[in-house]
């Protein structure tokens, strides 16, 4: 799946995919995003636009 398709997909599915990588593979956000060729700033903007945020303490994406 290409970067544009990922950024346009349903935000709930995208969050689920990234959270799964963070949890199951014990990854940092930057590494998980690099697998999908996503830039952190673009991804965090997309999260914010859809009422999500990245919690560094728990290494999870959560709703606001």
C-alpha cells in the first residue's frame, strides 16, 4: 500500500494498524511509520485532524 493510500484511508483503521505495530513489535513511532514510508509530521497532523494524539508515555495513539 502506498503512502497516499495510507494517508487517505479511514483514520480508525490507520490508527489501528500503527498501534498494532507499536504494541506487537515493540516499536517507536518513527520506526513504525518508516515501515509505511510515512513522515512523522504528516502522520501527527492527520491524527490531530481526526481527534487522535500520540502518547509517548504509553507509546500508543489515543483519542483526545
